[in-house]
C-alpha cells in the first residue's frame, strides 16, 4: 500500500482568516486527490481519503459508506479516527437516519442534499454514548448519482461550521468522482483481460481443429477407396471452415466476426482443397464488412463451404470454360443476404431443393433454416449458371 501524502501543515483553529480557510480547502482537496490516485485498491483509496479529510479539517472520527444498489442501504467501507468515537456496531446507514444522533446533519433519503438534523430523528443517548459534539454526513456524488456517504464527527460543536460543511460537500463530490473512475478503470481492466482470454481460447480451438483436419488429410491420402477419400476431403473442408471462424475471432478483440472476410477465407480453403492445380477458377468475394456473433458466423461459414464446394464439384465439368465464381454479401437493416453465383452449366430442369439427395445441399439447407432461421434458394441464371441465395436476420 502506498503511503498517503502529507497535507499542508495548517494548525486547527476555529478563528481562521478567510485566506487561511482557503488554504485549508485547497490542502484538503489536494490531499484527498493525491491519496486516492496513489492507492491501488478501492478500500485503500477510501481509507487514505478519509484520513486526509480528518487531518486537514481537524476532525476526530469518520466513516465512509458505499451504497448497496440491491438493498438501498449504505454499507461501511472505511473507518478512521478515535476508536472511542466510533460505534463498533454501526456497520450500515439508512438514508434519512442520523449516524450519531446529535447536533449536525443527516443524509437526505434521496442522497442528494444535506439537511439539518431534527430532534425527532435523533437517537436517544447516542451522543452521550459516543461523546460527539457535532457530526455531518455528505453524499459521495458522481455525475449526479450517489455512490455512498461520508460521515465525520468531532468532539466540539464548533468543529463543523458552514465553511467546513461547504468543504465536506466538495470533498464528497471529489471522492465520488474518484471512486467512479476507479471502478471504470477496473471494469476496463477486466474487459481487457476477458478479451485476451477469449482470443486465446479461439486461437487454441483453431489450432486443435487444424490438427484434426491434418489427421483426416493423412487418413484420406492413405485410403484406397475413392468414396472414402471424397468423404474425408469434405470433412476436412468443413473443419477448416469452422477453424477460419475461430482464426478471425482470435485476431480481433471483438466477439463478432466480419463474415465478408470470413467468406474470403472459406472460399480460399475450398479452392485449395477441391480444385486441381491444372484448373483455373476465378473467384471473387464482394460486399461491405458485416459483423455477426460467432454462432451465426460458424453456421454461415459451413454454408459457404458447402455451396462453394458443390459449385466446384458440379458446375464446372472437365473442359468447361469460363469458370467464374462470385460470392456477394449485403445487408439491409437487420437482414443479411449471401448470394453465391457461378457461370457453370446450371441446374437440371427437374431440380428440387427439397428432394435433393446431395449431403452438402442438405447440410446447407439445414444450417440456413435451423441455425440461422433463414431460407436457402437455388435458381438458374439467365445465360447459364446457378445462384444460391441465403437470407436471414442478424
């Protein structure tokens, strides 16, 4: 824990001049600010700030309470000063209730103002038991929101005049802002740590999927069965399409994937695995960046893999030319459209998607309807070729 800075040395004197009072105010604000900024944890910051408040204002005891949003009560977070003036059983504070029960002030129920303590609110015998001559409670404010309360006490009534109350209000606001900033920094730190963890997770998943794909590739090369080799090759393509999603997620500090960039990766994977080196197929991916959560992106990656693989296998027979493939992505509000068009020989006249027996088309249709809650259509293009269109909502 970092040592708190020493405030400017100003003797406690109720007869301070205006200039001395101004110096005392500046010393209090500086000391509280420095104490909070040099602290690592929230508890250290509150304790250091409270010590500086008591020292600069020449007060005898103090507590800081933080608002519990669930219960609406103020839970004790820090306590400093003369132990004889600190009631050990006072661990919470209810808005509208005096903390010491004697002359002084009480936090209003809405936490936004200071009101004078009336005898009806005072708790009988509290001041006699605690030995306080005056006390005050001010809210810790940040952006017009109450985070807690600062409660201080003194043995003498004169220790808390109007000048001290004005300074306490300023200090309460300063502590509130500092507390809010500490919480925001901690949230940002945790968010960064979580993002790094998620990125590492996606990186490891991608590597594991790549290992599985490599093992299947070895098995494919060793298999004497053409049917088995084709099945294994299709499985390798699907696994690598899923790995492409995790690769993009591992490179970005987002939980969303740019599916336009993903489509390019999946298309490249399909071209490497399903096109012989002596064949030339021109493929192009167009569209703006469109971001989807990982579940939708994974389903779409598999759909693209199946549709591109299907086009490469059936649209372009040996000797067919030209062999062009276009993958276009577009977005209209929440609606996303994927269109994969080829310049191949087109669909047979009796083609029906609902009765098609090809495994790839059945996988693509199931993913589009079940995982994306969308639709898949296949249509012949004028002049030759086929267009497969997937439409769904983000």
